């Protein structure tokens, strides 16, 4: 009998023996310590998004081989990839181990996909493999969400075996998946401090930010929260919220808003487009210390209203074609010390060529440093194009801090009080862009 025949015979005996022994050995321990489970136990993803799960064995002793099947609803999920892991620090490398099983079967039947895999050690070459002790990831599966709904990630027909071809008693815990149906559902399911990444799409809903979370859209132009002509689109009811990367549009009438920050503080609203609302932003006398920057505020009846609100910072926004651009009867700052906002109705003059208006100030009664062109990241001189002149201006001020004579605050693009490679990178990333 040649070596290949011996190996095949061993594999066959190994799998057959484990299969025949399963009924007996699983009865041996009513409460086994070893656990085979799906991690995380609950997964959620947006439709068209991708996520991963791990299949983990915990607190195992003498693991010499394993096999499992995982089932899912193939109308909701498509398994796009799988990786199997060999225990580290142990000589399980080929030819001291084997893998078997068909792997991914997306259309196992009409309603379910299946992943079927086995791994075993084979003592045919010195140094002989040893059984694994401890906790490890046996496999990682990647899924793409293709439908809406929920399903069990059913971990079935699990086998853990030792070197004596005895089954290792263990408990099994399935996983669970559900599609995230809305932004609000994602917020409701989040914990304080979480970051919620929202893929591109149009979400017809009204969002209540009632937890201290970060809400980040995939792309400002293509990630849209649409109020469908009713009510306020986004309402903040707690502090320390971060919102970026959305188009927020089509609120209702009668005082409704794109974003309402009434009664909240320490929020950051950055890099959004707020368009076609009665009020783009609204802050009342109970709102304070909020940061509103790098937003396009466009085609609203009122761009922003601050009614008695104080200590907010509002700069690097573009106020374009709002019937009433801004109202502020509180004490907020409308610049960062050297640059304010762009206003489509500003008709002043830049007397020193730095891209900042010097006449008819403060514009709208609030802005002492209005930009001559719409704000663009990387556009140091605010002339609506990022080019070599912006690179040169950053280079001239390179290495400076506010204490230095060659310091130029307009070149501190990331506002960290030092001109360094990060500022040059910001220009490079946006190089060639125009308004």
C-alpha cells in the first residue's frame, strides 16, 4: 500500500469514526465547557452592504479535527468569501493536515445557502501535529446583503474530534442576521459612542438623533435623507452628535427644518448639503457650543436661524440662494479667526487678494471674513480652483506655528496650529478640483 493510499484511508476512517461516534459522545456531558459559536451573535447590515462573521471554538482541549455546516437564507444573503484557519504554533501545515467539504454553496436549495467545511490533522510526517488547546477562529465568512429581512445563521452538524477519534462534547450557538431597514432603526439599535455608516441611497424618513452617536453618509451627493415634504428632516435631542456626508432635503412647511438643534450642545455638523427646506438649520436659546462647518446650505427659505443661541461656531459653509441667508440674535462666532463663510449675495471687494472680502462688513450682520468664492477643501486662496498656487502657499509657510513670523493661518487647512505635510496632503488630495 503506497503513501497516498494510507493517507486517504486515514482520512476516511477519521471522518467515518467521528460520524459514527457523534451520538454517543454528545450525550457524555450535559454541560460541556467547550463552545462552538457564531460571532458576533447578532449581525445587521444595510441592503447592498457587506459584513463578516467568525466561527469560533472556545475552551477546547486536544482539538485534532473539526467539521461544520452553516446555513443562511439565500434570498437575503449571498456568501461571497470564506477563509479557514489552521492553529498557529502547531505543525498542522500540509501534509500534516487536510481540508474537505464543498465550501460555499450559495444555492444549496431554493431557500438556503450552505457552507460546509472540515479540517483535520494527519500524523504521517514528523514532527507530528498536536491537538490544539484554547480558543480560536476556525473560519471567517463574508456576506453581501441582497434582500430585506432576517434569518438565522444556522450552525449545524458540528463535529470536534481529538487525536483518539473521540468526539469533544461542546455547545453550539447560532448567529442571527437582520437587515437595517432605516437610518432611524440603526440609531435605535446603536449604543452611545457608536459610529453608524450609511451607504448611498435615498432614505425617505424623519431622523431623531436621540443618542450620542456619529452618523456618517457614504457620499454627500448620493446619501440622501428626504423628508418627503413633511416635518423636520433631522432633529437632535441629545448632545455630542456628529453628522457628516448627507444631503438633507425636502422638509415640510410651518417652521420645519432640515436640521433642528434646539436645546442641544457640543454637536458637530460638517460636510453636508442642506437644501429645499423652510429653514436649513435652526438653533434656539437653549442651543450652544455647536460647530457647523463645510456645509452647503442652499435653496432654503431661511438658510440658518439662531434664536438666542450662543457660543456656536459657524464657518466654511456655503450659503447659496436662500431667500433669507441667515438670522442670529445671539452671540455666536461666524469665523475661525481669519475665514468665515461664502455668501452668494455678498458683493464686497477683496482689497488684498487673500480671497477674503474687506468691504461691506459684517455681511448679513454676522460675518467679518466672508469668502470671495465658495469654500473648497484645499483652496487656500479661495479662487474656486485647487492648483499649484495653493501648494506653493502651503510650502512657503511650511513648518510654521502661530508664533513664527512666516505663519499664514490660511494655509493651516486642518487647523492644528502647525503647517506640515498634512496640510500639503489636503491640497494634493483635492488638486485640480474646481467649483
